């Protein structure tokens, strides 16, 4: 992408974290020369983790995990 050509390597993965002065210097202003991020990855990741851990903590999820373990994880032979 030509708009990222002068962006320092440290900011290539997340150019939106580049300070405004540096954006102006390299000619890559976020929001005008290059689009703003659609998703805030850190926030989305944190929210997904909270939801997953919240679901895992339910009695239903624990019962399901136990059933899967008994069926597939137990080393005891069934008779």
C-alpha cells in the first residue's frame, strides 16, 4: 500500500497508534490518507474473553465439560 510506504516499521501493524505529528511527517494521516480501524481489537478480544469465561463458569457448561471428559477423556475401560 503506497500510503504506508513511509510509515516506520514500529507502526506498520497498527498505524493508528502513530502520533499525529509523525502521521503528518510521513504523509499518512489516519482517517484521511488511510482508513481508521473498523474494530478495536484489544477491546473486542477482552470482551470475547469475558463472555467465554462467563459461559464456562455456568453449571450447564461445567456439566457438559464433565460429560465430554467422561466419554472421551477417561482412561478407564468401560464394561
